C-alpha cells in the first residue's frame, strides 16, 4: 500500500505539495499582454487566493468578481481591477492609478433623462485599458440645481473604489460660463481622500482656444491643457492635449470619443479617454480625472432640450 502510494505521488509531483499551498504558475503567466510594458510581476509573500476565487483572467491577471455589498451600481459582472501594492506617499485608494497610463471613462445612459429630458445625477464607470473597472463616479447635486443651472451647475462628484469607499471628491463651484469675460472662470478642486486637496484645474482665459492650468495642492502650476478651436465631436474624437508648462512638449491627452450618431444625438452620455505617463505622480493622475469631468460639463453636457455645446471657442 505504501509503495503504491509513493509511485502515484512520483507520477504526479504536484500532489507532493502541502495542503493549501498556492499553485505554481509559470513565469510567463504573470507577463502582461504583448506590447504592454511596466506591469509588475507577482509580489513575494502575497497570501494564496481565497476559496471560490475565480482564478487568473486573460494573460494571467487575476479578475476578482465585483463585491455584492456596498456597490453604487453599474453593469453586473464587470470585473474590478485588483488592488496593487500601495506606493510611498500615495493617498489611500489611489494606488490603482500607479499601475496604469490610460483611463477610460464611460458615462451611463439614464433612461429617465432620455425619455423626459429631466436632468438626473450623472454616473460614470472609470476603467483601465483591459476593461476592468477601477472606480465608479456619482454626481451629488440637488434636483433644482441640475435643472435650473444645466451644464454650468456647481457639483460634487464622488469617486468610489471597489470596496465602496469614497477615495476622491471633485468640487466644482458656480462660475461664469461665458468665454467673453476673463473673470470668474471655471475651476475644479480634486480631493483625495475627501477633504484633502491634492490639486486644482483652473481655466485660463484665451480668445480662441479652451485652455486650462493644472495645479498641485500648493496652487503651483504643474501642467497645461489646450483644446481645439472648434470643439465639436461630429464623427470624430476631440483631443485636449496635456502639455508641459512652456507648452513645448505634449505629455498626454484627454479625448472625447465619438460614440455613434444615435447616442450622440439622443443622449449626453459621453465616453472619454485619458493618457498620461506611467510614472506621473498619482496625485496628478487624479487631477487629470478631475480635468476630464470639468471638460465634459463645459463642452459636452446638455440639459433638457439644450443642444450639446459645440462650435468656435
């Protein structure tokens, strides 16, 4: 009996591992898809996945199921991005941003808003380039403000992680919506965690172009954003370039993606993409997200029967 048991184990060496020992994946299982550089390998000392874990996803990346508790909504079954190790001096919840150089933001279509024109709180899914959800964003504005002020309304946007924790808060005060007067220009404050400012996006007056300045928590200028003279998403993407302070180098961009004639004509649900350097400070990446939402409300949000704002800036 003992001899037979030993022979069986010899023919199946994986059964010699102690019970509960994590499976030994080949090194190639932790490499990202072809052409994607910079994704870290497995961290030594991580505990084995819990029972019932769905296992590795495409190219070996773990794809955890969305928790069923404390979730703000969204499409069922959309996988969440697994939390990476927290870098030094990183606000809690922003460690997800340290691993990515591209963000996709999808606004959800509100049926009540489409049928009646009654403005509802906007909701957004924030995903990485693999389609995994990183955050979920929800507007927190009262009914009177939404329907009276329209796209110019002040708002609070709460960004929530996969545990239902609010990791960022975006605050936009009420400002003048006309570009003809260089006073009371648009701005948005980015807080991470809520109550702790990490940066600002300030509109810079220009007679022809939409321009913004990215500032850090000390109100020091860090980057610039410059958009096209004609802000119109007709059958094509609209790019807002992220530039160095001297505006000589382009380091990234915020793009409003064309979503099709029907969706563009009958809804204000927009899709955006943000590209930035992988090694950019996570606080500045968070500020880029705030800049994207400010641009959405300024140029691509409609209210009731109002047409989407487009044309010469």
